[in-house]
């Protein structure tokens, strides 16, 4: 039995170490308050479960000087390219250790093993959310201005409006057309994709994973009453970005844990493009800026006149529609919004 306790002791130490490495990165590197609390809670659950094992037996069985594994090192373990690589390795270390705790723990205490199993499953969910956040930060780096393109709102022809916005530096375009027939929307999407990709911009389909798949758009955006992220993935697969509109911190947290690539944060102000009973306002922008590291686009009634207020509340990304589409000079409007985002 000494050998089993020795294995459980080593696995418990590895699991705690791996979890601490992840928590430190999320807290110190990503400044993500919500994820930090989730990981701290997981660490507390692990510590509580490990207390079910007799500490004296674990310590008595420990034999670090004679552990043959301490002298075995492979080259990949001595190098990490970035903080993201450290996090990825730490998650695997955590999960492998939890599996050992679970399997060998069955010899000592079946209830302990079941507690570890639940912690292991939760670690998979958190890994998905943390790693998707990492990928999203990389994919969306520098794409701070997001245009919701609606043809009927455009002061100029939609193609001209789009080109001017892209030329100014819009990094993401969402096709938001609620009244177009499917065939026309399909053709329209392909034209938008061709033009956007000339400027290295991404194209997101609003609430149509089927058409996004047909056209190979870069992503899909859904609201709270539309398809879930999991349902979108069933249709469109793992490749596209999936954005989610959120109106409260609870919804934002749920979107993160479900694997959203980014979130919309709003409505910030009253808007002419969509009706809301209540407006989340600038306070919600502040909450997300404090708590969520996932790329977040403030949205709703944002114009060149009030965008500075939104940025002052903590927003680092903006999503607009009429502010660019309805402008007489779309290039100037987009350029002005980018200047505000960049502190100009």
C-alpha cells in the first residue's frame, strides 16, 4: 500500500502545481478576474478532496531522492515559447495527474475517486474556455473596430461603403441582413468576403451557420435567443469564430465557459437598429473590462460623438453599424472611431 500512497502523493503535488501555474498566468498575464476566481475555486475543491487521504501516510511514503523519474527529462520539457505554451502544458499536467489520482484513489477510497473525477471534468471545461480565449486574442489582435453591415442603412452603395470602411481599418465585418432572400444573401456574402479579404478583414455571418458554412465565412454571431454555441458548432464545425451578444455579466461569463470566440457587450446606448427594453449601459462595459479577458466589443448606439465615453469606461474594441453605414463619408467615420480607440 506504501507504493499506492507514494503515487497519490506525487500525483496530488503535480495537480496542485499545474493548477497554480494556470491560475498565476490567468491572474498575472491575462488579468482575468472571473477566470482567476473559477480556478481558485477549482483549487479549493482539489485541496478539500486531497484532505480525504491520510496526510501521514502520504508523507511517510514520499521518497523524492530515490524517485527514478526525477532524473528523466526530455528536451520539450525544458523549453516554452510563450505564456500560452506554459498554460497548455500545465493543463495537461493537471489532467494527467487527476487521472492518476482518480484511478489509484479507487484502491483507497471510492468516494475520493469520484470527487477527483468531477474535478477532472471541470478542468476540461475550463481548459476549453481558457485556450479558446488564447486563440481568439491571437486571431482578433488589432481588429478593434467591427462593422455590422446592413445595406438599407448605407448612405452610399453598400460596396462603396464597405470598401471605404475597410480602407480606413475596419477589421471585422458582420453581415446583418434580416430581410434578404437566402439566394441573394448567399451572393451578397460572397461579394463581401471577396472585398473584405482583400483588406485582410474577417467576415462574420449573423445567425446563419448554414450560409456561413456554404460561403466559408470566418465566423457566426448569435444572440441570446438564437442558436447556442454548441448548436452552431454542430452545423459549422470547429473552424469558424463564434461570437455571442451579451447584456449582463452573467451572460458574458456563460458565453466564455461555453467557448465563445468573442462577445458583444451592450447595448451601451439606445440604438436605431434594434429595440431593447433596457440598456446595459456604460456600467456593463466597465464590468466586462474588469472581469473578462475574452475579446469584447462594446455595441449599441455608439457614434463618433459618444465613442470616447465608451473607451473611457474601459472598452478597447467597438462594434458599430449606423455610425459608419449611414455616414456621408464612411472612411472618415471609421478613421475617427479608430483614432478614439487608439487614444487620439
